[in-house]
């Protein structure tokens, strides 16, 4: 019983450490800088107007991916933006709200799920359609500028995201949303690694629990052998 209590306490401490490492919302600055190795220009044949879009992450220390098709951001590395950083489920400062029967939280959860798929398989096709889907979640009119085939692929991506969220997917702990304080600047999202300190804390606590359980087991064996 004592070992179980210690295990529960350790799990609670790990959870608290992770929550503390990802504050729900705070002020920050970002300096976007150029394309990322996993960023691409979409094929102009996917657009009915022959437009080629930059899709996927861009650099500057955060592998930022834009979710805001309506606005632009200077990614030359010469402009620093003050932003509010949001993490799930506290989305007080994000740019977009509810739309079409979906809550603000649901829309951002779907975009976050797509972002994770983009980073999991950073091929040009996957990056292109996950980016198109993220834009379309917040700017449905974007789809109207695509060819029928590209629009169908984009809608299929959105449906996959919707089904994942509706099915209970809830692993958003390493997603951050950067919303510029200037409303005319593009909002971006990123996937950040869990800080090494959190992993070390979790590993240390788990080791302590294992050691304590081993000692308890040996003590119990000693009592039985008496």
C-alpha cells in the first residue's frame, strides 16, 4: 500500500513539473528567419490561379508554422515580434474564435493535430496538404482557390483531424501558439520539445519509486522467511 501511495505521489509530481514547464500564457518575442529545411513551395498546379505557396515551418529558433492565411509576417530575420504564447487548454489570447458549430478549442486542437502530422512525416506532399488544411480551418475561403483534386485532399486532411479530436486525441502538451500583439501580423504555431529538466525529474522520481518498491519487496520476503 505504501509503495502505491509513493507511486501516485511521484506521478503527481511529474505532472506538476510538466505543467509548470509549459505556462498557460505569457509574453515572449520571436524573430522568424528564413525557410526551414522542412519547408517547401507548393506546386503551382494545385492552385486554380497558378499560385505557389510557402508551406511548412520557417526558421528563427522555433520551427514556426503559420495558421493565419489572412496576414503576413517578416521572416527575413530582421524583425522581432512581441507575442502572447498560449498552450492548451488556455487559449485566451489566440486570434481566431468559434466558427461553423466548432468551438475555438476544437479548431485549434484540429490545427495542432495537423501540425503534429506535418512534423511526423515532413515530405513535400504531406507538408503541403497539412498546411492547406491548417489554413482552411481558420480561413475556409482558402479552399476555393485550389483545384478540385487539391481541395479534396485538403478536406480529407481536415476530416482526419476532426475525427482524431472527436475520438479523444489530447496530446497537445508540446504545442505552442504565438499570437502577435499587433493584430495585423500573422499568428504562428510550433512543436517544442519537452525540457530536458522535466525528463530528468521524471526519470529520477521513477528510479526512486523502483528502488523503494525493491526494498519493500525484499523486506516482505525477509518477513516470510523468518
